[in-house]
């Protein structure tokens, strides 16, 4: 009976919804996995802290052997790294990969993989859970210049021809990655349009696949950028496209920092994919953060509120609908929640508070069209650098805390020891 229970747990549906993200990491960094400059350590942490189920990566600079080595090193986190290398110079340019997080993605031996354009377009079809599949196309498109989009145009036409020549092959539910071009002038600062032939070729592909830019559909007039150059120019070249069916239920379309990944010059784009048959699930009710339980100041507040509530219950002369143990207990919980929120806000790390303020300031300045364009460009660059530095500091603290706990508890038989072994 216990064995049957374990098997049922192992084979149960992983999740009703999952987070899908894309990030250009600009190479793999140090070859040494234990080196802080190795970017895959940061990718591992990114999956954990942001709870990402499937991460599409561009500019990986990975060979097949290197991808297998990284997958083995992080086998507790990754189900699999599916990689496609640049055919000419795999360790110095291009390359795409799709990382599956075993915490959210069901292990699937029957995964469908298509390397449509080596190093630039990789498609997978995998199980979402026991009875659903999801198809994802990871893109790293060629660059364009204001006057030349020929290579980009050929790339989009190659993808279109592939899907036209294989009508029975799975079509992607999501197309995401680094497109290296924009469709509208609103997505560049300073504003300019990209070559028409490249934009039209992408439009033809979108029409054939029935996909739409999800972030722009939700934010039709907003300004936000995923890439910044050294010359204070900004663009939203990293995007996620979804079919109309997926677009109806997808939520939380976000552009956010790359969590301190060294030398990464792109921001991460993400979305929560939700199946149309699944019920709407909100954020849930608020609960006390774990660190508050050990906080002496909050413990004193808890005891004081509890003592007053008990005294009030004992002093009730006659029970009424307005004054009874239940209403007093409800008021006690309300007061305790208010004090808990207040104390939790006070105890939030200063770095995290600065990061939130910087991110909010960045969003404001990106939308402030009244500001002089030159000044706006410089301020966006400054805030992005500040945001990146704060994110790197915050992630370093997390890694230090994790390493310290492992040093203290990693060799002691405990709940933590069973989790890591």
C-alpha cells in the first residue's frame, strides 16, 4: 500500500500552470562550475528564486559535451538541457538552449526535439503534465541594421518554409527569445523603424503560426526595454509570442532583471502559462513570513495581543452576537496580521527595498515621454546599471546564505541533509 502511494505521488500531475521565461546570457562565462563567474550557477539560482519551469536561453556558446557536463552538475535542479550550438564556432558565438526545471516539469522520455536552424531556432514538445503537452520555439535571430535586414529576413523565411513544408509537425504554442529587431518604433529609444523586409517576413511567420506579442497585447501603449547598449540606446528585442488560445489565459507578462548574471546585457522576459481548462487561482491569503516567528519583538507583540484578547474573553458578562469569544478572536487575528505586516516591512533587507525603488523609478522614467529624449536615455541606462548592481548583491547574499547552511548542516543527518541527498 505504501509503495502504491509513492508511485501515485511520483506520477501525479506536476502543475496546472507554469512560468516560461527567456534570457540572453551573453556566453557561459568561466568554464569552472565552482567559479562565481560561471553563468550556469546563476542560471541554477534564477530557476529556483524565480520559480521558472522552462527557461529559453540565447548566446549559450555551448558544445554538446559542455551542455551534458552542466546538466550533470545541476541534475538535482535540471530535468534536462536541450541545446543547439552554432555550427561554425560553437564556443564563441550564438547557440540556444532550453532548460527544464524538474520541480515543475514532468520527466518525459518521449520529448520531441527539432533543431530547425542550428544555433538559432530550437523547438521542443514536452508534457506539461500527465495529459497535456506544450510546444515551444526558442529563437536567436540575426542582427539587423537600420538599412540592412537581409539575413534576418532569410531567417524568418526559413522558419516559415519549414512549417509550410511540414504541415503535420507540431506548431509552437509559444515563440520566444532574442529577435534582434522590433516591429514598431515604440520599442526603440531613440525611435526608429527596422528594415521593412525583415519586419514583413516576421509578420508572415506570425500569420502562419497564429501568434501574437503577448506583452504588447497587454500593454498596448507602454514603454519598456529589454536591451541597452553602451551608447544609451534601448530596445525591446526580447519578446514572447503566444497563440490566441494561450493568450486568453496567460498572465503575468513581465520584463525583469537577469538576477545578477555576470555581464548579461539583456533583461529577462517571462509569462505564466495557464491551461484553459484550469480554474483561476489567485495569489492566496497572506501568511506570516517564517523569519517573523523567531523575531523577539514580534513575539512580544504576539504575547501582548494574545493576553489582552484572553482577558477580554474572560471579562464578557453575557455572550452577545457582537461580543463573544469568536468576534474577539477574529479581532485578535486582524490586529496580529496588521502588526505582522508592519514588522515584516521594517525587517525587509535594505538592498531589497532599494531594488524595488530602483525598479519602480525605471518603470516611471521609461514611460515619461515628456522628458528630453537624451536625458531619458541616460537616466534609463543609469537606473538599469544600479538595478543590475543591486540584483547582483542580493543574489550574492542568497548564495552566501545557502553555502553557509550547507557548510553547517550538509554533513549532519537532518531534514536539510535528506533534501540535498
